[in-house]
C-alpha cells in the first residue's frame, strides 16, 4: 500500500538544549533523525535512548616527540549504540576533530550499519592532530598510546575500529598489534581495514568506491538511464573518489570531471581515468594533470552532468550552492557532503540523492566481512567478497527505495526510516535492562 503523503516534522521530538548551527554535522544528523522518528511514530523514550550515545570517552595522549620533547594530544571514542551488535566505526586524525563531530559520526555509523543489515552498532573515534606534521615514528607512538588508553573500550566483541580520514592500513596494524600485545594473543578481529597479510580482507580498500558504484547503477536503472550513456563528475580523488571514477569509467560512463585538493580537472569528451590514477600514483596528486581544463572544486559541483559523486568531505553542497546543482543523481561517497538545509532545495529540483549512510556503506560492509573472516580464520577470494558486497548493497538500495515510494519521501529520509525502524524494533524486543 502506498500512503503517498508528505510528512512534516511535527516538532514532537524537539528537545530543549544548546542551540547548534543548523548546518553542524550533529544538527544535520538530528534533523534527519527527528523526521524519521516522526514518520515511524517512534516512542518518545526510544527517541531519547537513540539520541544520546551510550559512551563518550576523551583521553589525553602524551607522546615523546622525535626531538625529545613531550607533546599531549586529545583523543576521542564515542559509542553511539550497541543494540545490533558490537559497535563499529573508523578513527580519524585531523586538526579540527572534536567530540561533537565524533558524536555525530558515531550516530551516522549506527544508521549506516543498520541500512545494510550488518550486525553492528555505531561508533567513531579521532585524535586531534595534524598527521602531516608528524613523523612516522611519532604517528606510531600516538596510535599505540591512544589504543592503550582505550584497551577497555576496544575488543572484537565490543568495539571495532577501522580507518577513516587520514588513517590507513598501517595505523590499523599498530592498533591490532598494541591490543594483541596487551591481551597476550594475536587478536586480528579487534580492528578492520588491516593489511591483507595481517588478516585484512581482499577488496576492503576498494569497497567504499565499489559500493558507491553499485547503488549508483541501481539508481540509474530506476530512472531509465544506461551507465554507458551518462556523464559523471567526481569530487575528490582519494580512495573513494578514484575507485568510483574508475568503476564508472569501466561501465562505459563519460567521467567529465575529477578533482582533489589541487583543484578540478574537466574534459567534456571524458577523462582517461586509468591515466589519472597512474598520474596520482607517480606525482602524489592531480596537480598539473594534462589533457583537461582546470576548474575549481566548486565549479565541478555545478557542472551539467547526470551523476555527481561528492567523495571529498562534508558540507560541500549547502543552501549556498544547492540551487546551482544540475546533476540528476547525487551519490554521496563522502560522509555528510550535503547539509540538511540543502536537502530541501535538491528535492524541490527533482534531484535524486543517494544518502551517505547508504551510498558509502560498502566500506563497513566489507569491514564486516573482514571481521567474519578473522573470526573464522578462513579467508575469501576477492571475487567472493565483491559478489557478496554487490548483493548486500543492491538489497539495501532496493529496501530504501521501497520505503521511499511507500511513504513518498526522499531516499535520505527513507534510509533513516529504514534503519531507525530496524534499531528501534531490536531495542524494543531486547528491552531496557535495569
Ligand atoms: N570509516 C568508514 C565509514 O565511515 C568505515 C568504518 C568501518 O569500516 O568500520 O564508513
């Protein structure tokens, strides 16, 4: 049955509290949470439960720098919930990471895991530091001390970190080793995104980009466009952006623009993505990439194209530029690239947005596969990983799409409705322990 109604936020779930900027990541997340709670008629108590993280830890991390001086950094780990299973989520190293941001991102992970039906709760962590200013040895000491400070939080059945902004396989290897040394056994399943030789999974590195492309293809199919007939613009050429661009290119799409911190690169006839991949491998960035016209990152977003994949960072499409977006589909490779204020403008302009919690859930999906493989001590081929990833992502897209047509709401609203319903139903069945 299609109810075919538009639901306005009734305000029932508004809690008095500090006034946050309506474009802050936490407020954007809450805005969407409230909307979904309204549609579901979520019990007020359950709403309260799911609005507040179960655990927030702030640690100070002293390390000896290479020059012998002592420096102290601040580290965070927030567990938003562990209703569906152990909590899961990445760790980011960045100069401006803070507890509010980590809280929002932890909640995001809860909805993300629920949307793809993996049995994890949501968490996120971070260290406030500038990794570019640290030597490899300092980064190692920082990572190990952070892990040691959180030994009672992390655990394969408790809370499982993964890479995020500015953290990589090497950082995950140090976390795994530090944890293992302390529990006096090799515990590979305590962290995902590890190097393959240390119990990592085939296909984990490419998983987020691969998932972005799977859901983008499903969306194209829904609006009757063929992948080999469409134009694509990709913002960001890191792990997610470059793999998304490469896989769309392999589908026969014309990738007209790509970008990184050095700026954007545009070619109407299509960019040779394998050449761009080889160029960044050799030069470290796209700076000076030949055979394309330079444009800015902002101009890239506003290009005439069928698919726009923002895969760089949050808050790229806001109320300031949303009305200038011409793409038919936006597939959110990054977390939070579209602000809550921009959602309405994009909806009014008929742009289909595949929300981050669905579009970029391929990463955590293969993290789940990695955790399963570690616990079994039996490792899958890349072909099996990719096949299972595609199946989960396709199913997740279809589930969200069906909710969106049932309630006549956007895919973002539907993704929240679907995942909040799943977590709330589980929570109701488990009950509150007292
Ligand atoms: N940091 C990634 C994300 O935001 C991956 C999390 C994970 O694999 O646990 O989805």
